[in-house]
């Protein structure tokens, strides 16, 4: 019998979205935060740029809305954009109250005010930041707050395996229940410290696991960004949308010892130029906004020039700015590149695009609710309609804060205060053994990420997508056979989730018969006049051990 844990609220994920939600809820509920690695290991910690919000009297919420809609290439949900932009300042004020210190400067009258930077797609300076380590400051500040709270328990080094759901009577008089016919009552979790499977019961379960950029060979994200929440929600019966829109950050440092080091868009906001190996600029030939064009345009331009010239990288150059300015505003980047032998005050930085952000995800309403009763999703793994076909820079952390607060308001009003818990069905591993073929997982892992990069990357074709889908289907069966016969491990669980996410990305990409935003296909280079989200519905198998397949009757 596996160990069962109990709580009021289970939050799977420990980034900005999950920690913000926990702090909002803990005064009314017993909360468990599940973190796959150490508490601070996630995409939030590595976010350099900042958070967009209107703090300048010359800026306006309407301009923030307009910039977001333009970047989203006609596919944003305007109500979600407006709700996010209107909620931004209150959420940033809350973050400041928690102790996050954003950079300030003196105005002409000598009064301190927040230093606002500008990034691609923004018509004004509206990015609050903490030098070039905004995410690190936010993550560590919120982490300290949750560690100090008596009603928050933190489970570090735990993988969520799958959600536990039961059926609701279709004749229920509860409107919410009648809609879902299924509710989430917790999750199976793998304790990496003991290598044992446990379960956890919760009245409310919230997925805040981040994106799925690890499905690609080259990514700016940490290793934990493996699409776990999206895959688990899909297996539970939730719809997903717009998974074809994977944002490739234009500027990751290209160096054999750099790992996945991102070069923030704020560099270009402060005047950095993109150059070919011969030193010439190329962005003005692609877009009148040049280096400040939205990320999809900049990433495609870099990819085009690399392929046209047959070179491994392009260059980002801020060396024309004063050295003291560079060191003050970009201390993390300056130190990291200096350690690698690059002095950015004197020479350009070699760069390549890399998978960075998942714009689609699990469909939710304005309160974070999914199709499954008592199951919520917030942050990068969710689809709110905010980002459309391309995310505007620095709207990502903002979305985490806004929808965490919105979900908290709904959850707080619907919790029941009772000490009774449901006994969950035990995890059955009576027919599995320890694996002696871990190399199979490693081979499948590398194969998946490489063909996703080659076939489902910045520029796509139908033939490439079909090849990728064929490879995914073969991998799925092999991984499922492996999953059913061997004990779970971190690599197996992540690979199982990544191959599921890969299938969703490919199906969405095949359904979109146009090029829009981050989805660019040579077979359909034009943009259709009618913008619609791509929505997939899972066709759940009666055999719970099998991965649910896409219902092909659902059109874009």
C-alpha cells in the first residue's frame, strides 16, 4: 500500500504561478506545493527580462492591449488581453509588497521611480526589472515567503505521475459538476528521495508546471520544462489549444560551454544590434521595427540568414554603449560572457535561436478552471488566449501573477472546510520490475528532441510534420510498453510526457493551413483572413493505461 498524503489544495509546480497561488490561498487552506527539483529550479528563476505593466504616465493600458494584440497576430482573445493588462499594476504592487525590489532611477526632479525598459513589440517603456535577473529575484523572494508560512508544505524532488479522477453523476444538480462528469481528487506522485510512488488527495488540484520547450534539441529552458502538466491534463480529458505556437527566443548564447544561457531581449531594447559575421546589420531588411520586431520575425530572420550564409550563428552587439552602462544594466550577462572569454563591452556575442516558450496549452477560463471539475491550470502550461500566435515580451510572468490571483479568488470561495478525506485507489506496481535498459530511454529521448527540432522547428512543411508524426507514433508505443513493464523513473516520466506533448504540437501544426505568428510553413505561406484557435479534444480510451488519442473530428 502506497503512502497517501492529504491537503486542501495541491499545487503541482513551484514557479511564479504556483508560489503566487500558494501565498494567496494559505490563509484559508492547507496547501501542498509539489516541486520536481529544488524549489527554485524552474523557468521563472532564469527569466532575465522583466514584467510588463503600465507604470509610466505617458503609457496606457490601451497601448499595452494594442501591443499584445498586434504581437499575437490576430489570434489573441481580446477579453483575456484586456483582463491581464488591467490587472497588471495591482499584481505588480502585490509582488512589490512581498519584497521584490525592482530597479529604480531618479527622475529630473530627483524623485526615485521605477526604471522601465523596452522590449520587442512594445510601443513604450513598460518593463519593470531587477537588473537582468528579474526571475531570480522573484523566485527567491516568493520561495522565502512560502517557506515561512505555517500552512504551506513543500514537497521537493517529487514528480507528478498522473492525476486521479473519478466520475460525477451526470444528473447532478451542481451546474459545475454536470458540465464535467469527471472531477480531479488528487494525483499519484513519485518521491525521488525514496524512489517510492505515493498519492495525494486534494479538494482542488492546480497544475502550474510550466512549458514544454524541452521537447526541442535546443532550448533556453531548464531541464524541468518537460510539458508534464499539459500531458497529465490531456490524459485526464482536458482540451488543449494552439500548441503549434512555440516561441523560439532569437538570442541564446552560442558557445560550447554556455549550456542554455539566454540573452535577454532587454539588450535589444537598450540598443543592441543584430549583425552578420561580417559585422553588417540585417534586421532593417526584414522589418521596419528592426531589432525591436516581435520575436517570431526576429527568430525567422536569424534562421534565414544562418541558412543563407551557411554559418553556425549570428551576432548580438551592444559594445557601442558605454561600458559602465552595460555592466550596470546587464551584470549577469556581463559576468557570464566574461567567464567564457567574451567581453561584451568590446565585442559582439555569438547567438542562435532556441525554443523558449509554449504559447498554447490546457484550455482554461478566466478563473483557471479546466474541463475537469476541481482541476485548474495556470502559467505557461495554460491557454488563456493572452498570447495568440506569438507572446509579447514580458507578458509571461505577468500572466502567471494575474491568473494565479484569479484562480485564488475562485478557489477560496469554493473550498469546503472539512477534515474528511477520500481514500485514493492504491498505485499498482505488482507486475513491474526494475529496468536494466535505461539506455533505451536515453536513445528515445535524443531521437525525439532532434527530429522535433529538424521537422517541427522555426520553418515547417507538411511533409516534415507528417514524418515527425510517424516517428512520434512509433515512439509512443515503445514508451508505453516500457512504462507498463518497468518501475517509474524521472527520465521515463519526462519522456512519456514529452512524446505526448510532441504529438499535440504536430497535430495542431498539421491542422493550421496557414502561416501565422510563430507557425510558419512553406506549404501555406499566406495568412488566412479568419483567425481561429486550434483546439484538440482527447478521445479517451477505455483502457486507462493507453495514451488518449486526438479526436480528428475536431477542426481548427
